[in-house]
C-alpha cells in the first residue's frame, strides 16, 4: 500500500478518500526516515457529521478519537498493519460538503467576462471540481476564439448559471467519482 497514491473509498462509513502524499509527490526521505509517509484521510460525510465539533478548536479528545477511528479503518481496508503515526492533525472543514447546488458545470457572465467554477456547482467531489474548471476554461476560450470552439459563437449563448435555482445535493462525498461505476470492496481492499 505504500506506493498507492490515492483512492476513492467504497463501502466505508468512516473514510471517503485516502491519499499517500509521499507516493503522489514521488518524495523520498533520507535514511533513517526512508519509511516515513505522509497520508491524508478524508472522512465520509456520515462520520464527519457524527463527530462534528466547533471548527475553530477541535477538542483534543475528539481529535484523538477521530484519528484513531480513521487509522483503524485504513488499516482494515488495506489489510495490513500501519506503522505508528508520528504526527497527526485533525481538521474540521465545515464548508467541505455543500448542501445544495445550482446543477450547472460553471457560472459565467460572458458579457462581463466573470466566471466561477468549483466542485459545489454539481457535487462535492474532486471530479466535480475538475470538470467545472474545464467547463469554465472551454467557455472562456470560446470568448477569445469563438471560431475554434464547439461552444456556440454568440457571446450571450456562452453565459451559463446566472439564473440557476439551487437544488438539494443528493450524494455528497469528497472522494467520489460520480461518473464511474461503484466497485465493491472485496477482502478489505480499496475500490475506486
């Protein structure tokens, strides 16, 4: 598991996303620290709600419980014992999961050339953020070079989301990829 860069976690009430930042960045620490890795664990929405505390100051006992539970879940899912953690930080990100969305890929006022992108426009996932950024980039490129774009050439037609009504967001998990089929968790493995 030490070479795994990241995974969307399926079938867990505790974890939504795990990332091995050391592997992702190709970092190699000098001896005697060559086995040290830096991981980011993102909880499921349900787990986060069950352990909600004031964002400004996470009580030490809650931070310890959350870290313990999340590390136990990672150990279970990887099917391997993890080395003892030498540093942990628990952060509550109160605005991480939107409760409603305009259900548009981006917002753009083409006349004033002001746009907004973000995961919250269609969901709460990394995929939603990337697709939103691409959608806005495509529309901005079309404003500059309309003849080279698949988006309508009329500037007014490039505006999007200005009058969109917000709707409740159905499934909100940061580590999910909505366009991919869900994979079953088999034998404590991590699906993606």
